[in-house]
């Protein structure tokens, strides 16, 4: 399901596609139906699944749409003024594009046949372009003011002790840093400044640094503009003032919230309009260098996020062809020695058949950029996320494993990119023998705070510098220039798997390393000679002597210089942006929630599309609350998914107390990431050995997740869930896929291997819980299998899984299985129907009754924005769409049973008892879909009368609209409906309707 918010289905926002949807009225819709009557079939696709636009067929539709952008050479067209951001493609134009015969058109981009980048590449050495962020504090004085929550007007009051080594730290004074000739070569180097996004409080395209709100009392837009002007504009009062050369700045777009290209997509802006907007941004800031950094949720191969990647790639083609001076860079995260995982480059490009629906999330933006731009852009490998695992580090020198993995990943990706270009752009492409000069590399300097096993020291930086020179790599960067300051490494005392730095200093301005300030920058830029690289200091008394060392206790926490100001009545508060991670919160020596990844220095609010503060806005087709609760049928239970790999939103003890929760679905168990030579299962595929794992298993899995259900005598109601969206793109993480491979294609042997692993995992869970609780606990006999994405096409492996479950059920009827599938209001797609039919057939062949079949659990979510918009225009609610999906799937399942078991008819109740319903609560990933509390209450009532097998939801972790009492947008720990109370959805689905569930607040 929605691990890391990966989308399940995908639709282009065109009037053409919305007409494809089969308008099947559900059997009875939300009217009462006699459950013991035979099914009255109304779905014309009941016996095969709907012929909707699936991920695969949609991708081919996308391919047809490319022609208008790919074939037009924009170097021959004028640069038109920016069109209205409200103007969308006309229906006639969309129709014309969709009717193009794909076999009769040239699908190689005109830009792929040109080489416009080579003139920008250096012939000798690389350029140094470190990242910073415009919102990070500029110096130590600003950091103290922000820490004390005081405005910039008190800057002159700030003092530090005379022996402070941090008083002169200029973390983010880019004008001064740019003019430091010990770091930068002004001819070839530059600075990358992030992150340009969209204003978080705008529903239109409004570019804004750090996704800050535009319409706020603290004037975020003006604050950013003042900072930029301070760095780049001449001041008549200070004619000798040092300036930042704006033309040397690369503006980085992305990576986390409110990406500009996705907001453009949501506003129906076309490629030319977005190209014009980007040109406008470049003109405003005086640069033609852009970086596009992709991270979740925008790093995905399906849904609106994938559509917006195509929009961006097309816009960049137009931009570059119109003006060859634009210098574009794509930044992608690399975590293993294999570099960018590539379906296209597998087996040298010979294994890919051209179907882009098979391309994984990680490769998808690279594919899009290469398809539209050829190799006329730079590819930046972002390297802070390296995974310490047996797979990655086997055979490497332990003390510098980081740079060794980087070298392998860079080398592999260079080859991968060339193969992609060759395969995608064909014989008419510009042929590139060596792509290194078009690449950039970006290490995370020092230690990663929450993953301190990663420790990139100055000697690693030197080795990477040599490697870059040897390979003629075009650019070297780093995260962040502002972090290049010494700090004390404060260990949490755990082993390497969970080793972390608990230093409270904002990790945007500390490295966790013992070098004088700007040492990394000097090494990576080539300004520091090899013989001058110092030994790293580790003792605090030695660290205190280093230039740039910030002593948090003395310089910040116990600094008294602002005490008098703070005591003044009416003292003004902090007037800058909220950037930074200030003192991190650590509980039980565990990591904070950001996991030490590249830190976005602001926590923005977001647009109303993903944060609803008003009941009516979220419920446009309702005028009253659902207040009358149906009587429970005592059979339809509630078992919500818990993303057990998260550290937040999993306080099950509190949830049990407030909602009487008595079932729970633990998601997602997968093959351990570090090896695939035997079946070895763990939640999220994390390494299941070592001190770090033992801490997590005891402190998080047991204490937070399992113990509350043990104490309420409901441990055996736990359901273990396999699969999920991650395995939809990486099917080898599904144990049934690996079992088939380990058995050499022998289905019987694979089934034996798989059943042993599945039973063993549940038995081990019970044994662990029994030992910890000192209670005799039975083994949970409930397992769910979430099969989506490419995993639906893994036919042989799915046959193994089906046979395994049938054999397990035949041997022990107490096993309860469910198969979770994507669905549309018109029911299962052809692909989904085929998956379901495999299980029905396997159970029939095993001699089992159809009543023993696995429950077909429906993902009532992410149908695609056009479906939601059409439903809204017809006055329908998300509940209506859910019932349509259930009823049409009921007919799909009934037809499969009737065909396999040779029965002539089935009743509504008989099939409803084999169906589960799992909506995504709150804002969906296709953001027009908002499943509200009213939808949940109405679905609860309907499920009791329909006699469904069970209700669930994705996910338990985000059953809140507020975090720390602040309304938050949709995320892994918020559903985005900030007018609701904590756990309202759980209460509704579990039949625990208090007054706030019946009548929630009208506004947050």
C-alpha cells in the first residue's frame, strides 16, 4: 500500500480519459440491498475486470501524447510571454494528440539529436558547486536570536564570550563565502541554493523558497527577497561590499514538499507555460542554472507525480531549445553500490521491451529527462543515503566504505545512463562515449546524525576528489556548505546499526566531525593540498580549540546576552523563516523522525489541497453530519494498517485506550534487503540482526505495537501484511517471488519454501512476544498480501503464493488470508481480476470450498483526479465511490467463483463476506480524492448491513490532522483534515462514535 506515499494508479487529466471510465451504478448503490438475494449482475465487465486505463495502458497513452513536444524544434519558435496559469489545454488539442497513430510518428526528441551541453563542460578538472539553503541561519548571531525566539532588531545586543570559536561563523552569508578564494574559483565554480518550491498557502503557481507561505504576517516572500538582495545587489552606502555573482548560482527545485512542477500539473499548466515560468524565475534571479532534485513523494513512476515529471521534462526541452544558455541538472538519490536501479539498462539494455510501465520509481525521472532532453543535462548523484549492509559493504575496507560505494555507484550509473540514452532515443541520438563530464556527485559531509555509521571524513573527501579528477566528472558538490563546521559527536552508545549523534545543534550547521571550519569545502574544491589535510580531532578539549567550533551549552543555551531583552514586555519574536532542526528530540535513545536524511530547513504549511481546515471544503457535497450509527453485525471487524517501520503514529497503547482497537495489521514484511540467497523476512526489509535491530525490536515493535494488544488479550488478532507499494516496483522483495527463483522455477518446491517462511515468521513473532511478556500466547493466524504495481504481473510467483495459501488452508482451516488489490469504482481492472482468479483457481484445485477463499481486500483510494472531479460534479461523495468499487468487485469475484467452482448463483452476503474495504483516510495521493470522516461513518454503517469481512484503513500512523496541536498537511503521520481530533477515523470504523465523531468541528 502507501509506503513512502507511492501512488497506486495513474491518470492523465484529460477529458478524453474520463470518458473511458465505465459508469457502472453499484448494485443497490448506497440503498439497502437484501443480502440473501442472488446477485443481480449489472457490471458489464464482471467476468473479466474493467478495461479502465491501467498503469500499463496509461503509460502507452502517455507515449502517444509526447509527439507534440518531442517533434517540435523550439529553437525555431519565439519565446511567447507567460500564458495565464489558469489556462489549460483545450479539449480539441488533447483529442488531436490522443488520436495520433504511435507507429506513424517520430518519437525521438529533436533535442536528443543535438549536443548543446558540451560547450558548457570543462576540459580540465571539475567545478565545485556546494549546496546550501536560503533559509538556513546566516551566522552565529542569527542562530542565537532564532534559538531565543527574538527578532533581528536585537542583533546588536548579541555577544559571545571572548574565547568563543563560533562568534565569527558565517554559515550562510553567501556573499562573503563566495568571495573566499580559499574555497571558490570564481571562473568555474558556483553555489547551489535550495529549495525553490511553490508557496504552501497558494493553490496557484507561486514560486517560493522553501515552500514558505506567501500570504502571512511575517512576510516570508519579502524576507527571502531581502536576503537574496543583501547577497547580490550593490549598495550605494557600501560600494566595496562583497557580492554573490547571481549568474554562478544554481537554483535547486524540490525535493520534499510543494514541488513547482507538480503544482503546475495540478493547475493544468502546459509545457510551454511552465517553460515560460521557469524562464521568468531565471530572469528574476539572474541565473540560467537550474537543479531539479527528486525525492519522495515526487520520485515515483505512476499517478499524478509521474505525469508531472513528463510535464517538467517537456517544459525543460522547450526552455533549452529556446535558449541554449540554460544549464539543467537532475539530482537523484543513490543508496547502493549499484547506483540508479535501472530496468532499461538491465542486461545491457536487451531485456527491456519498451513498456515504460515497467520502469521503477528511481529510474523514472532519469528516463523522462533523457527521453525529452537527450543528454543535454547534468546528472547529479546525491550520495548521503548510502545503506550500510552486507550487500553494500561486502569486500570493502571497513574504515572508508562510504567512498568505495560511491565510486562503484558512480561508475555503474555512468554506464546505465548511456544505455538508457541508446535504448530510449535510438539510432538518431547524439552518441556519447563517456558521460562522466555530464555528471555531478554530492556527498553528505561528516556524520549523518541518525545514521552515524555513515562517516565521510576529510580523507574520504580527498579520495573522492581524486576519483572525480580521474574520471573527468563535471561537478562536485556537497550537503551542505553550511554544515562545514566542527562539532562534538555525542554518541547514543548503540552499535553501528543504530549509532546516532545526539548533539542538539541544528544539523544544518554542524558536521559531527573534528576539522576546522570549511575544511571539507577546501578539500573537495581542490584548494587544500593533500599534505595539508589535518588529522581529525575527537576529544572535546581538542575540539574546543578548532576555529568554528560551536559549544551549544556555552554559546547558545547558557548565553546571557539577550536575557534582559527577553524579560522586556513586548519584546518582538523571531521574524525570520522557521528553518532548521534546532535541538532534536530523542526518546529512549532512538532516532528522530527525519532519519538523518538531507534536511529541508523549513516545515511549511501546505495548500488546501493537502490540508483542510474547513469541514465544508472537505465535504463539498454534504450539508449535514452522519450521526446515526448502525448496529454492529458482530462479524465485520476493524483492522487498520500500521506502517510498523515508522517511528511516529504508532502509540498503540494510547490508540487502544481511546478507540478500543482489538485488531491490527502490521505492514509490511518483506525480504531482508541485505541478501537474497535465502528467504529471510523482516518489517520493511530492514536488517534483522545486530544491536540496532534488537533495540528497535524491543523498544518499538514490542513496547509500542505488540504489548498493548497482549495486555488487552488480542495478540492473536494481529495480521501480518506482506508486499506494499515498495514491492510493486521491486518485486524481488516479495518472498513469493524469491521463493520461485530459489526453487529454480519448481512451483511445488517454491510453495514448500514459502509456507515454511510464512508460518515461521508468525511463530517467531508469537515466541518473541511470549518470552517478553512472560505469557503463553498463541500464534496469530492472519496474513495479508498486498499485490500491486508490477507485482500483479508476476504471474509465476503469484501462482506460487496462491498454491502456498491453499495448501496452508487445507492443512489448517484456522488460517485467515486476504489479498489486497488496487481497485476503481468500476471494480477490478483486467490485471487485478487475473490476480484474483489465480487464487480462486488454486483453492478450487486444492479441494477447498469457495467460502475458504482469501478475502479480497480493496484499496479504496487513488482512483485518479479525473474520477474524483467527475464524481464531485455529479454530487457524489467518496463513500459513493467506495460502494461502487465494492459492489462492482463483488460481481467480479462472483463471476470468478462461478466459473471455477461451477456454481450457478451466489447471494450478495456470500460474496460480501469475502470482501474487505480499505480506504486511504483524509487526503489521497491523487489529491482531489478526500476520504472524510463522514465517508468513514457512512461506510461503517453500510458495511454492517452488507456484512463485509472487515474494514481497514491506510493508515493508523496518520489518524490525526494535527501534530503537536498544529494543523498539518497530508503526510505519513497526518491525514490532512486538521478540523478533526486524534483517532477520529479509528473510532468511526470501530463503532466508537463519541460526540466529536458524530459532529466534528466545522473549522480547525
